C-alpha cells in the first residue's frame, strides 16, 4: 500500500513540491486505485470465452442506404471558391 513516505519519495524524484496534506491526499488516492485494481484482479474470467464474437453487436447495426440528399451543383453555387467541381478553401498547412 502507498503511504505518505512513498508518495513523498515519488514527489521528490519528480521534483514536485507537496505539502503534508497533499501527500496524505495522494496516498489515499493511490490506495483507492490499488484497491480497485485488487478487486479487478479477483474477478473470475476462467469460464468466459473472451476471444469469441457472438455477433450480437453487429446485429444491432442498421443497413446503410445511399440517398441523394443535396444536389452538388446547387451546393457549389453557394460557395465563393469552386475549382474542378469541388470546394476550394485557403491553404492552411505548408
């Protein structure tokens, strides 16, 4: 577990100045993270086939249907810069 001494040592290595209260808070936060990781480690995944894909995610996708939504020539009429049937914009990257 992380204690104030360990956090103080890490802060010193990182050249970070911390008050005693900040060290205590960081030690508590670090212990909370360690406890979370310990609880994750305890989860039994032996019976789960993590490499299988049962397809349920893909079944929920809708079919892509191509529809014409705007007339290109009408859209290009509204633009100040048109070149070779495309929008022309100022160069921003050299």
